[in-house]
C-alpha cells in the first residue's frame, strides 16, 4: 500500500518519482507489466557511502512502486568488466605489486591477500551485497563480465560497430567543448568525480580514432589481458577485427561475431544497456550537468540502439562527519559496512530517504551520531502518536521497512547516547552493562541485553572504534583526597545534598531530576523549579557542580551524562568517591 496520500501537498520526493516512473513506464510500453530501475557500481575498490546513494535512490523509488502493486526489477549492474585503473591506497593485503594488473578487467585482478574471494571485483562486491541485505535492499545483480564474455551483447556490439560513424558524430559534438565554470558545492578530487558518475568507468576515453577510423569497441589483449589496445582494421561484412596491443606488442585478427574478450567503451556501453534492459529510472552523479558527460551523451546514443534515456535525478555527494574527507583515492574510506557497525540499518536508510537526491548530507561517525539518534527517536515517537508531518512519516516508513515487511528492530530502543555511555564505562563487562540498564527504569527493567540489541552492540562498536582513547571514561579507583580536602563549604554542601537524596532518586529519570535540582535547592529554590522561574546564575552553578562531580568521579571536566554515569558507578562507589 502507498505510504502517503498521493497529492502534491503531502507526497515526499520518493512518491513523486514513483508517480513519474509509473507514468513513464506505461507510456513506453502500454499494458506491459513490470518497471525497470537501475544502479551501476564499479567494484574497483571499497564501495563507499557516496556510491550507496546510487543504489538507495532507485531502491526507495522501486519500493514505493512495488508497494502500489506493480512489478519492479531493480537492476544493479556490477561493472566488473571495467579496466583496473589504479591501486587504491589503504586497502589491507594490497601493495604496489598490484600495479602490474592495471589495464586488466577487474575480474582478472587478484583479490587482496587473505581474501576468500576469487578476484578483485568479487572481493569488493561481497561486502556491498552483505550490507544491502542487512538494509533490506532487494535487487537483481548483473555481472558485466558474465554478460560480455558469454556473448550476451554480441548483437549490440556488432550494431555499434556498424553505426560507429553515427556514434562518432555524436561524441564529436562534445570533444572540443569545455564545461562552463560553475560553482561546486565543495572541492572535488578525481576519485569523487569518478564516484559521482555512479555507473561505470567515468574516466574512460570514448573510443579509439586513428588512420582506420573511429571504433567504439575495446578488446582486451589475448596475451597480457590489458585494454591498452588499438583497433587497426574492421570489416563490417565478415566482422573481422584486427587490433594491436601497445603494452606487449601482441596483435591478432578475430571475428567479432565470435569474439567475447572486449567491451564497448563506457559512453556507448551505458546507453546500450539502457536500451537492452529497458531501464526507465536511473540516477546519476552531479557532474552529469556538464557538457559531454556520460549521461548527456548517452541520451543521444541510446537512440542508435532503439531505446530511450531513463528519467532520474542527479544526486549530490554524501559527506562524512568525524572523518577525513571521503575519497576513493585515500585509505579508510567509510563504506556501508562501516556505517552498519555503528548504526542500525533503519537509521542509515532514513538518512538517504529524508533528503532529496540533489541535497547533500553527512553521515556521522563522531559525536554527532548521538544527536542523529536522538532526532530519530523523537521522530519514532511522533510517528507512534500520530503527530509526525506526512513527509517525515513517509521517510520513517521507508526507513523501518520495505514492501516485503519491516526490518528487524531493537525490542527496547534505549537512547543511543545512554547505551554508548554504558558501553564506555563498563568496557565490555556485560553483567555490569545489564545491571545499569536494568536500573534505568526500575518500574520496567530489561531482563536481558538482547532486549537492547542490536542497538547496544552498535553503540559499543562506536565507542570502541570511533572515540579516541583520551576521551574514554575511566572511573577513579580511589577518592581524590586532595580535591575533597580543598573544597569550600558550598561545594561540600552540594555533595551532601546529592548524597542525601541518592537512594530515593536511583533511576535515570530520578537522578536527572536530582542532579539538576541540587544547585536549585542550594540557592533556595524548589528542585522542580523551571528555567523561567530561576535567575541565570543557576545555570552557572549547575555547570560548576557538574564539573566538580566529573572531577571526583572520572578526573576530567566532562564525561558521559551524569545520571548515566552515577548509575554505572553504583551507589556504594559513588558515596566513596564523593567522600562520604
């Protein structure tokens, strides 16, 4: 069933695209069931969170179309027959010796050392497949290596060669054009430009031109397997093709009607596949706004193959909060698998669903993840009580499930920041973690950590992998006798007030009320007085009091939220460290 009422006032961006896709599919093939949307991924290295937008945009649209009762195929074309361009930095088990494979198909390059996978492409594809499964993304995967080497595209290749002058004429319109200067949303490096193209080898040339003319087909060498080849002759009638390899000097003549070791150049390959698969919707990266881009040129070339260009938005970049600029050319590129170690799939889906494709956004690996989770939990509550705005409710529904059903979720979704604090303080001791979490809500305690999973495990992973050691919480073993001895009378009084009410307020809500209430009571106000009823200096007194407690408990000015910290330390130890 549709997620939201289909009106321009309430429909979110996904619903609007679904309307267009259904209408376009019907226009192209009246009465024919089935809608085809597509994504393209090149497993040339870690498939990062920017590449994920290439998948999530059509996935969300396909899922909405499917909810409305239509048949949908979401194709993910694995561009694993692309050439291996360079050795990516920072990939474990890979060194500069891999440079000898540059120019070969990705499926002919060895996997990193220690990988269980048969080749380079399968190694990086596998991680993405696992992540998509965890996120509930349903798709049909197509290996371009399998397509080309089995001869699936033979007719299309011969057709392209027959019409090579027409293709050349289209490409020639753009070869001398330069993109106009334009404002970019941020500086781009070469790797990000490649990622922005989304589908396939954006940096490829558009075919070889020489004394024999232009050819949109590139053979892989029969001797060294590399694509550093030049077609020197071709006969349309016999389909005899002669090529020479500039890497090793090898040359041979083959019949293209029988030869399966090569591929169309990218700017011809992509539109050929649009026509072959009948793709109605496919997004593309922001650089497709430039003249001569693969998407723009493909819109003209696709007609040669009897097809039409898909509709679809250009999508903006996805940034990372808390890590170096995301870039395929550097090590440590955050992937969907990295994100899913520290956040539930619902949250990751939501980040892609709530922003229009042309809006950039950031995925948090730093403290910002706690704020994101707070925002998500507030939305969850609003959806539950019916107060969420229609577009927000739609994004939530797309995040928590698909047409096939809801994704598995944490039975007791406790606040992420609380879980992170507990994981930080307990340092892997599950019995201690369960004790603390059980005391958060004494009226309805959790009986097992499984009730807080997988969110607890994600928060623990974030603490262990993304919080610097000098920011981790280590509770004092002994009281700070020197600090306690130096306290003035108001400070001593604040500690007595806290300790006197500790037992009566021993729950998360109770301690929150009590900790904030001590400076109020000390200043002569009721503990439940609201900020409007208090002078500004009370906030200063609260900050001073909190800093004192942090110093006495963990030896720093700051730390986890004090109510959580107190529960974690336990009443007896709190009393000892505060000098009782």
